[in-house]
């Protein structure tokens, strides 16, 4: 059954065995359950949160948002990119909770593959502009408002 389910690597078998060791039940799992364990990714070993933990961390981040991203304490670079990416896509797409859960699973699997392949996950670059420059003078702004009011038929 393991071969039929494409459980053919030592890493996959180790995933299943590690999961079995952590279980409190003294009985060996069914073949189907063991196959699921073998296919599961050990996010903790990769330095990543599992889906439930990532969901909770994302909810906590939503209190801050991108405007105050510097105030949130990320555990590592991978978590930063996971949370901020999901946050921005969630805001833009106005996802349902079910859709968010699906996207969390996809994002975690994608990040796990990146980490497993040895890819360097870049550090976040949180920067503010050094100086904000105003390109229009008060005179220009007042003239443009007057033009808009005239177009809209608003009297001065």
C-alpha cells in the first residue's frame, strides 16, 4: 500500500514514524492513517508554523496591519513573507474564512518546498521614505480645487 500511495522515500517514512512516536495511543495506526502521516510535511522541523498556528499568527497580525508591520514580532523571515503575503492577498480578495484556510495550506506547502530546497529566504525590507516631498504649492492646489468646483457646478 505504501508503494501504491507513492510513499517511497526515507523522509516520507520518517514523517510517519515521527508522528507515531508523538502519539499517545499505544496502538499502531491503520494503513490509511499512516500513509497520511507519511505524506504530511513536518513544518516544525522546517522552522515553519503549522496551518492552525499560521492562522492564529495571521489573525494577530491583522491587529497591526501593514501600516504597523514593524511592531509585529515575526519568528523568522519565512513567517514574515507568509503572513504579509497572505494578509495582502486576503485584503485584496476579501476571502471567506474557508478560502483563507485553503490559501494558508497552499502558501505553507509552497514555502516548505522553498525551505526544503535550501533556498535562502530574504530578510524583510521595511523602509519608510527619508523625506516626504510635496510637489504642489498651495496656490496650485487651490487652483485645482477651484477648477473641480467649477466643473461640478459648485459655487465658491
